[in-house]
């Protein structure tokens, strides 16, 4: 029914007639040689073509006011604006001599980076490969004021931007992959391969992206098929038994009409922790010396695109990933930071855990291209299934639904539908984006759908024998609706104003039990209290305003205000009567001053930002009744700082990249309420004035890369990187400290015709630092996880 409605809407739009012009061109290099198979892509359109053997192309456009991006392997991308029917000669320069033009879609329409009045870090496919960004952890320091913290596996991680982070399953930084919003933290962790670009929008983005974008947005776009047949095959190995093998092919099935793409990846690695079971809570010497933290991933991405006409296109993108391990790092930890820093390669577990996660993302995008606008329909579906067993946290936890320990949880399913209209006339005084968005989510949150095994033979929990399990159950049903709009008006030739507004409404429902309400023992259930159902509804208004001064096409000075929010929710545990079962949304207000500039010769690029964020109604666990803790809105915080990003090519073949972020953060009006377990006394602690958790004082990235011809047919590239992270606390009490640390990475590549050999090393000085630390150390819990040690490897890639 949804698809019928979508097609009906687009059929109506065909009543609008458009005129066509023909664009002809010749793409050559600096020596005047033709560049065959160069891509010609029209921004905010699915129109495109490729040059022939003589570097020639012909492209029909439905309006003369278009921006065209011309790119080719080994050359810097160039953006050309077309205002009339013409024949062009486009000279592409080698990417080792100039910086390519950067295109972003941060405002849900494609435009150049310098034109967008938002602080954005954009990583091209080349940058992603050069920096070996295989996961979101690779963004740390490359993106200023970004920090990634991992709970043992990439699909259970916390992202922090400018100190804005999360203390629950709802992210504070929204992640989109090919238009699919990863609503739950558990949905993250896709392996990154065959990526077109990654855009990181820093600061709240509630107006266009809605819920859970209060810290920022990670927008990941994979490479899509075009009129050119291309692909690659990669084989890679490294220490810790690392394997990473990938394959990709993209080709037209019917030229100018139907296109197919596929990308597959398998990777695995042994864990870097060695188990010392003799020091585990329940010793099992048979597990001594076992590696912990092993993982395997199998990933596939299928793309189909149909250009039904000049005015209509349909795209289907399906990606799936399976993650599994029999020596899982999922939620396991070292006892405290002192032990971890002394023995970073040791862990102390009574059992080895296993996990198995399957996720499928599907996006169907239909677009109609008018003379001055684009209509888009984006339908997405996500299915996520998780199972785990013997998680030693301490104590043993297993996934549980009906009657079997470690059974797969029912799928978390998310449907979303967005209708959007964008202006595309570049010579118009007004530019706009508007639309409607809705979603439904059926969720089985893993931390409240589990069996907690009783292992203490001295304990007497309702007289149950050892091996019995306390069962926690929770099923959530959420749905939401939003209407949004944003416009930019040229007040003068150099001054622009941008305004936007979004309204969100959300309903949440949860059915759950309380701790100890349900016991599973010897295959039978003992129920002390029935499940209960709670409901909540929330709404939010997210405004935006920005003014820009653009003296020319190469610079932009802007000031902006943006607002973001994170959805409220329901405490999925039984609370005493009269205690509020729900909690409200939290909000962030961001004030920003930014400047972007590119030199006319495209050898230097700079972005600078100063910001102030007011974070209100923070959701955190507090004592709400005797011996009962629940999430509530407990305080406020602020964050302010500066960010710098630059790239420069001082001489041909040599490129420097750098980014720097400084953040000063502070909790305000924030009081923790706890209970002393021995005395039963209520304890109140004012943490106002403390620094925000997971907010480094600074992040610094320095990269240098030199490329030169070693012979007539062999090209060599040497790259070295420094990533430095300033001191920060993982906990809000500011007692669990991660001192400043610096990582050194290097990569050497040799290219011969279509082949490339890469040799790389990460953390070359074998620095010890924390990948994760507890956010709350009130109860003496100081669990931490050390990050990966020195890793190295090599790969061979064949491109065609």
C-alpha cells in the first residue's frame, strides 16, 4: 500500500513539463590528453554519464541551471555550474597537485562544502582509504571534538561530539547509512567498505534530521552504480590473525537506464586480551590463556537503480551484516583502570561469552526531477536480531525471550517514510527544503530482555537453586511523525539568511516486568508479579537560523543557531506506585560562528568554528524510591570550544591534513541521588562544575602524505599520522580518568597499473589507553576496557 501511494504521488507530478538542453564536453588532463571513463554527475539529480575513449560526453539536462561534478580515478574532482546550453572543455588536475571540490548533502540537498553554513567534516573515499577508516572509531580526532567509545563490539558504542553523549539506548549522535537512520545504538557497527563519503555534522541538527541528532549527525554514503563498469577485489592480512577480504562490482545493465552494484566483505580478528581465569570470580583454569575479543563480520551491499525517464528514478539499496564471536568482548571488562593500565592485555573472566547479531537495512528511493524542484520519497526498513550467552559482567547474562537460554531476541523492526521537496535552481533567489517524516519501531532492548543467572551457592534468592535465572522482559512499540522545512534567501548578492523549523511528535509504549518478578528454574517459570504496560508521548519544536556572508565562491563567514533533541522514554522496570514511570526529552541549543575558505588555486582549504552549547534536561539514573533507581531528567550542562580543519598541498605530491578541537565543558544544576547499600542512607552529590564525561580537553590530528613516481609504471605513497587525545573523564563524578595519549600510524602503498600493495601499522608505539570506561562510578563500579595495541598488516587490491 505504501509503494502504491508513493507511485501515485509521483505520477501526478508528471503534469509539470520541463524543457531540455544538451550539454556536450571534453575532459582532458593538464597535458591535453583525453581522460576516458570520467564520471559526469549532476548534483541533486540521478542524471550522469561517463566519457568515451576520446574523453567526450553528451548529457541532456532538464534545466540549464545545474551544477555538474566531474571526477576520475587519480584526479581531483571539479564542480562546474551550467547556466546555458554549451560545449565545455574541462581540465582535471591530478589529485596530488590540487585539492578536489567537496560536495556535501548536510542540508538534504547537494552543495559545495564552502557554501553550507554548517560545521561539517567530509571524508572522501580517498581519505577513508588513506586513513584506514574501517569503522566509526576511525573518525576519532580526524573529526575535531569527536570521540568514539566501544562496549567491546562496534555495534554497542557511544559517539560523543563536543561532549554531547548518551547514557541509554537512544543515540545522542544520529547515524545515517544510505538514508537509513540507525535509531538504536545496537544498530550501529556496519563495516565500512566501498564508501563514497562520510559527512560528520557537528552540533545539533534537529531541524532536518529530527530526534537523536542533538550532538550531531554521521551521514554515510556508499558508492552507487553508474554508466561505468568498475570494481575491485581486495585481500588483506595482519597480526592478531586479521583477515579482511572484499569485492565490489558496479555496472550498467542497460546503458543510461538500469544499473547494478554489489559489494561484499569478510573480516575477522582474534582478541587482544588473554584470559587469566585463576583471578576470575569463579575460577576455571581450563580458560587460562584463551584470547578474548575475537570477532567475525560478513557484510553485503546490493544496489539497483532504474532511470525510468529524464524525470523519474527509482533506487533500491539493501545491505546486511552478520557479526559473531565465541570469545566475545560484548560488555566484558577489566575490573578497574589501575589493573587495566598495569596489564592491558589481560582480562579475568569465569566464562567466555558468545554473540550473534544480524542486521538488514533496506532503502527504496523514488525521485521526480522538475525544472526547479526535486520530489523525493524515501522508504526504509531495518531488521535487527541479537543473541548472546555467558556475558561475564560480573555475573552471567544471556539473551532470553520465551523458554531457552541464549535464544535470539525477536527482531527490532523499524519502518520509516519521508516525503521531501528540494529546490534545484541555482540562479533562484530562494532555495528550500521541506517534507514529512514518519516511523514505527518495534524494539526488544537487549539489556532488559535477558536471563541473569544465579551462581552464588551461598545466596538464597527465594530458595532457588544455583543455575536458576532472574528473567527481565521488555517490548517497546514506538511511532512518530514530523513536519519540517528550511529555506535560504539571498538578501543581497553576498548576504544570505537561512531559517528552518521542525515539529516532532512521538508516542512510546513499553510492556515489561520488574527485577525478581519472573524466575526460570529447572525449565519452569515462577511469576511473582505480572507484566505491566506504560505509555508516553512527547513533542518537540526544533528551530534554526543562520546568516552567511559569501564575498566570493571560495569563502563563507556565517553565524547560526540550531536546536536538537533526544526523545524521552519509559523506564522499563517496575517502579513503586506514585513514582513517575516516564522521563522527558533532553535538548541542546547550539550557537556557532564559522569561517570557510578555499584558495582559488585549490591548494589550501581552511574551516574554523567557535561554538557554545547549552544542554538541558539530561537523562540519567537516579534514586527515585528506596532501593529503586530509574532514568529521569536530572540536570543541565554546557560546552564551548573551537575547531579547526585544514588541508594544503605546498608542492606537487605532498599533502598535509590537520584538525584541532578544543572543548571546555561543565555540568550545571546536576545532583546525583544514590543509596548506601550497607546503611540504606540516601546520599546526594552535587556534581555541578564537573567536566562532562567522554569530553576530551582537545583532539589533534596531523597527517602527511607524499606520492612520487618510483619508475615509469610504479607509483609510491608514504603516509604518516598523529592522533592526540587530551585528558578526559569517562564518569560524571570525574574520578575515572583517561590521561592524554598520542597514537602514531603509518601506511606505504605501491601502485602498478591496476594493482596496489598497501602496508600499514596502527598505534606504532603500542600506547595503552581506554576504549571504554564506566559513566557512573557511584557504586564502586569502575569497569573499563583497554583499546587495541599495535596492529599491522598488508593488503593487495586489484581495480578494474
